[in-house]
C-alpha cells in the first residue's frame, strides 16, 4: 500500500496537534500535560534540524563552489542571487505598506485594548528595545566586521553566526579551486562523502516530522493568548497574512515567467519545506529540507542550490520585511500618528536593510523592527501592541521566507543553465525520503 506523501503527513500531524490540544485544554491538567510531556518532543525535533544546519552549509557550500572550477561563475551567481533577493524584498515591503494603508488595522484598536496590551507585554517590548539598542550603537561597518569570524570553530558553535560560516565556506571553496586539482581531490572527496552523510541524516530526521509538528502545534495552542486579544488584533493579523499570501503568488508567477515551470510544480515541490517552516518558525531549521526539496524535486542543480539557499536563509527575509512594514504603520495608526510619504519610503529602505541582518531564528524580526520604528519616529513602546499575535505571524512569515529562497534558487539556476528539465524525483507525490541514486 502506497504511503501518504510527506506534506500530507505533516498536515495531518499539524491538525492532530491542534485537535489534541483543544481537547486537553478542557481539563485542568491538560495544559500542564502538554507543556511537560508533549512540547519537549517538538523542541527535540527543532534541535535536530538546527544540529544539521551548520554542517550542511559547510559541506554543501564547499562542495558546490569547488565543483564550479571557475571563480567567474561564483561572481556571476552571487551578483544575480543578491540582486534578486533585494528586488523581492523591496516588493515585499511595498506590498506591506499598500495593504496596511488600505485596510488601516490600527484604527480598530480602542484606548482600553491599547492600554491592556501595553501592560501585558510591556516587559517583552522593553527587552526587545534593549537588544536593538545594542545593534544601533555599533559602528556603520560593524556588519562587515561581524562577517569575518576570528575563529571558525567558535562561529560554527551558534546558528546565529550563519553569515560567518557561509563566508568561511565560500573562502574555503575558492581556495580549493585555486590549488592544483590533484592536491584538491582528497579534500573534495571528503566533503562529497560528508555531504552525502548529512543528507542521509536529514532523511532520518524527516521521518519524525509529522510527530514533531504535532508536538509544536499542540504547544502553540496551549500557549496562545486570550481570545479577546486575538479579536482586537484580528485586522492587523489579517493584513499581514493577506500580504504574505500575495508574496507567495508573486513568487509563483516569477518562477512561471522565468523558468516556465507550472505553479503546481513549484508549490507541490516546496510544500513540505513550507509546512516545516510554518511549524518551526525558523528558516535555519528548515534549510536542510529546503535544500533537498529544491535539488531533488524542483530540479535545481546542487552547485546552485548549495550557494543560493544558505545565503537566502540568512539575508532573504521577505516575509519579515513585509511584516515590519505592516507592524510599523499599524503601531503608528494605533497611536494616531500620520506617517508622511517620506517616512514610509524610509521604512522601505530600513526594512530592506534590516531584513539582511535578521538571524534565521524565531523572533529575530521583532528585534529588527525596533530599528524600523526608530527610523520612522514611531514609539518603541508600541511593540507591546503586537506581541500577542507575533508567534503565529512569525510562522506565516517564515513560510514566505523559505518560499522566496526556493523561487530565487530556481530563477538563478535557470539564468546560469543549472536548472534540470526534469527533477531527480520525477513524481513529487512519492513518499519522502528518497535516495538520490
């Protein structure tokens, strides 16, 4: 009997987790049971994915760059990758501003609800403000300094240092290209084998994905804020979700126009990664699955996917940028502040640059939002207004981030002649995982 495809298994796991939590919340002991006995399995699942992220980047990026055998190909691919990422980020922020100015969700918050939200989440807002202040106090070239690690072992010890790991991997891969092929061969063979081992570990981890998302969604239901607060912030959340949905439509259209691949092909190919991104709220944790789906199901050759996707998981935060634009204007509306066209153009520029610095981990966008608010002259205390629904919206915007990474990898692959006519796994409905052979 044929098993269900991975994305259906994940969907069933998510639905079962929600239903299970809703049933247990009717009992006094239910929330504690989920917190103590169910949520840890979700945490273990996320940790297992994060465990693979740094080794995957090291292995796949070094292998992919060394396979190019020509530095000019790296510069060509790099310019196109970053150029498309910046373009889609500007589009995302612009869509967010159009949506929030059209719907005006901030006008729906009454003074009593505003006061309640500030009281409930003021502590979280202050902590976020302090973290953002540390980043603002850094010099203008601090981001460039942070790019080059003083110790690769130390840099690889934290997933928040992805850019440093990427820098080292690219540098190492270029070094392999520049030395004689005979000398480089043993090192390349090692990383080829290392890469295959990591991919097999991903296969094993993904066998547990339905159970992991079951635990994550059950915990989310128990930890959700009250229904009253959700009702007050419903228009804001709806504005963000509509904008994010439009971004997925734009990605699909871009893939269709530039690669001639049908929308159904793209969505079916990347859907397991989308669902995992929704469950984990982390582009970094989803990266191993995104890479395998893009290579095996969407037909992007490995040297392109291993270059474009790790960079995208670090600097391409279109969903985060859109959310920052909506959140900034929403807070301004809630406080009765009218933003000029110049201030909103400043939001586009700041949100685009801030998204590049956002770590690929849950909640990082909230810290960068403080910088956007400060640039536009919006009270930073307004962060408390959106903390109540930030977690579910973080899940949605991470899904968009991952979708954007996959779309850009296909476009870059097509532009450099590295997009296969047929994916390695021809039938994307086949059960996951599959061996490349």
